[in-house]
């Protein structure tokens, strides 16, 4: 009898978290942010959507979970062997954009929905589906029986109570308008912002004090840490400066970036790892002269490469990928320079003047970024590279010109919003393009919601109230007059 009960229990168990992760391997391989280093917008969208998907799966696995709020997800899907037949849907970036809404009630259905929505194979799910069907049809020996009461629609009309099924259906279709969301969340944001004001003042004071005392160019943060977290980091650096002021002398003229690792990045900024202790920071400061020497060598290599590439400049854009240490950047430049040297390119010395390139160790073919810079494999065939640069130079200049125009228009739109709407600040996530930001700002000026006055607004892809009272709103927020259907 015990054996029979155990068998029934095993058959009836839901798909576990480990099973779900294993089943979603093709999906993770196609959308994981680590594969989108050169595409910040796509990387950011995938990161946010993965967080929401993981939260959805976690809620489904909670004991007693009966219904989970429908969740809309958007992913940029890489071309893989499993999805090689989807070439017709590829964007210029080489990815497919997939959007879908999850309103499944169990982990297995969710996994199937995700895979099918992304046009990924589901053959490996057949065994899991079969076992789940067996579990559903098998009587639960000793298992509790549950069936919710389902009232007739007239019951809700007569009593005035809310129909839960109707609310679920509405949640599937309706996205809140900006005005409604602000009315519901502005009080919370205002309260959090008021609480954070002393910390914000302390942050400004510490930053100004440290910059003036050690002649720093700037202090920045790689991640979107909260005000309290940033204050703690500056307080730690301030204590070190009081205990050992000589250690910080070498920082003069540098920009400090608080990040995940200590060292110097490709831009020459001093990185302070937030998990490191004062001793490690002090050792880094002592090594700064040698880092500066390495930085000078990288600049020399860039000049040599520019001469070989008709005046095109090698750049490293921090926001287009993960942090790159200066030593790794130098190694990449050196490898690329050695690749070019044996076979000199026949380019006019100034034919590519004004154009820019970034080097990518993980690429095999050159490409042109939507912002106008070339993305070149570190190890490439020089003749093919020359042909690509020459044939795409005109398009690169046009894209760069368009990018500059959009950036100028974006700055003007942000300035207009700050002044007209009386905002404390207006920023955006890296995944929001200039075109999207411009459109959003124009619509905000038309809406002119008084509930936004005095708040910090961040344009994103979703609604959220941050821990310090900052408001995140999607760039394509809805008005009352617009359709409520996804």
C-alpha cells in the first residue's frame, strides 16, 4: 500500500524547478543576455524579461498557488541551430523580436508556451507531457481533493461582488494607462522620495567633497544601485581617505567607477570593486602608475591601427557591453594590430576619417552597428575587412549623422520635459532608444500630468516604483483613448 501511494505521488508531482530549467535550455541559449554584449537595448530587454519569467515560474511553484497574474514578455532571440528556419523574421541586428503574454496555470504549460512562442523545439518535452497526463488522470490516493466554487454570473451581478474569472480575463487584456498608474502609485513614490532626501543630500555632499579633495574628474556607478548603497560606498572611500590620505594621491585627475571588480577599465577609469576591502583598494592605488603606462601603450596602438585603417578610430563604448579591463583591451588591440600588419590595407590615409570601430573577440564577420560604428572581429581577413569598410563607409556616415541628430533632439526633448513638467530628473534605461525617448517625451508634454511634479522619472519598458521613490514608466505608455488590448 505504501508503495502504491508513493507511485501515485511521484506521478502526480508537478514539474520541478530543476526540470523546468533543463527543459528551457534551448530558450536560455537563445536569449541569455551574455550573448548580447554589443547590443545594449536587446540585452536590457532580455534581462528584464528573464527576471519576470523567473518570478512567474517561482510563483507557480509556491504551495497553494492557484492563479498568477498574467505577464507580458518580450525577448530578442538569437539565431541558433534550433531556430535556423526563422531567417525571414530576423531584424537588422540579426535577432528575432518575440512578444507574448503568459497566463498559464502550471510550470509545464508555461515552459511549453515559452518554447512555442519563441519557435524553439519542444520534442524533448514529450516525456514530461506524457507523465503529466498520467498524473492528471490517475486518482490521488490519499491526496486532498480541491475544487473551487464557481458561481453563476448572475450571482456577481446581484451581490455586486467581483467576478474573479472576469478580473483574470481583464488582466490578460488590459494594461494600465499612465494616468491611472500614477494615481495609484504617486503617493508611494512621494513618500519614498521624501524619506530618501537626507540620503540624497549626503550623497551629493560626499561626492563633491571627494572630487574636490583629490581632484577627481568624476565619480560614477556601473549599476543602478540605490542612494543608500551609493552613500555607503562613498563613506567607505571617505574613511579610507581619512585613515590613509597618501594612498589616494595617485587618483588625481581620474574618474572613479564603483563596479564589481577593481582595476582600470578600457576607458582609463579607476574601478573600485564594491566587494573589495580597503587593503585591496590601496594596492590598486599603488599600481596606478603602471596602469597609466599600459593606457599610454593602448593609445599608441590605437594610433597605429588608425593609420592602417584610413583614419578610422578604434573606440570602446562602455555602455555597449560589459566592463573591459585595460589589460584585456590592450591584448585585443595588440592582436588586431598584428593581424593587420603582415598584409597592409590599400586605404587612402584619410578615406575613413571620422568613422569609428569597436573590436569584438567573439565575432567572425564584420558588421555595421545601427549607431554608425563598425563592429570588427579581432581576428579577421584584412582584404575582406577592407572591402567591407569601403563598401559600408557611406552608410556608416549616414547612420552616425542620424544618431547625432537623434541625440540632439533627445536632449532638447528631455530639457523641455524637465522645465514644463517640473520634474526633478528625467533619465532612461540603456535599452530605450533615442527615437523611443523622443516620442515618449513629446507625449508626456501633451499629457502634462501634475502627479509627476517634483519626482525622478526613468523611462523604461515597464511600470515600477523604485526603493528611493524614482518612478519607472514604459516609453510606450497608454493614454485613456488608446486601445487597452495588448
